[in-house]
C-alpha cells in the first residue's frame, strides 16, 4: 500500500507548501491542480486557501483536498524546481517532495 493509499484509507490530513526560492515558474503545478496552486504576478507559484485566496507568506501551507491528492502528488513529482512539499499535518513528516523519505 502506498503512502497515498494509506492517507486516503486513514483519512489522514495532508498539507502542501511551495518553496518559492526554488520555484522555476513553469506552472506545471497549476496545470495539475489549479484549485490548489496559482502563479502570481511575480511569476512564482503559491498555494491557495480553501477560499481561493493566494497565500503569499513564506512557508504558507494549505490542506490537500482528498479528491485532488493525486494531482497534488503529481505536481510534486513533475515540478522541475523540486519546490513542492506535501506532508502529514499530524507530525509534519514530508510524504511527497524533495525531502520525502
């Protein structure tokens, strides 16, 4: 069973954040999950709140909606800047992204 399957089975809450220092502005994340990611006027990607508000504070996180989990994980895997981090809310352990074990 993959971490993704476990998260879905357990209803485990996941959150995602973007390290703008590494963002290349390619917009792949926005293509995969426009409900979660958005490019700002500075050309960098940011996460959005459930209310569709752009979260521009450094290290800002947003919950990963379970129906969008695959899209968010694919974003992290395909990101050329390796700047998308998906972690468990409970213990803040990264499960997808450059720091995942």
